[in-house]
C-alpha cells in the first residue's frame, strides 16, 4: 500500500482566469457564430416590417369591430327603448280597435 509520503497524481486545479480566457479553437464545445450577411439582415428587416404592418392592420380592424359592436348595441338599446315607450300606446290602440268593432 502507499504511504502518505507518496505523492498522489491529482491534476492541478484550474484557475478561473485560465478557464475563461481559453482561445475558442482549443474548446471543442465552442464555435464562433457566422457573421450575418447584409442580405440576411435585409430579409430580417423586411420580415419585421411585414409583421409590423400586420400588427397595425389587426389593431385597426379590432378598433373597427369594437365600433361596430358599440353601434349595434346602441341600435338594440334604442329599439328596446322605442318598444318600451310605445308598448302601452300600442296596447291601448289595439284594444280600442277591438272594443270599437264589437
């Protein structure tokens, strides 16, 4: 068996500066990202523009739908008030017509 005087073959600890300052070529898990060409950037900008236009159109259409729904509600509300207001008069007119025919 080995004695305490035998040096154990432990690797030396890695310093933090050596771990963070390693060149990219020496690390197989790190690879530099390719530089985007200007055509890819132009395509990205055109996609962003189209999505922005669609977003604005969706917002405008939502606003129009809200206005239509509010107008419909107002129309139904006015119709309801009209019926409530005229129903007693229509009732009286109907029965006066029936009573006059007898």
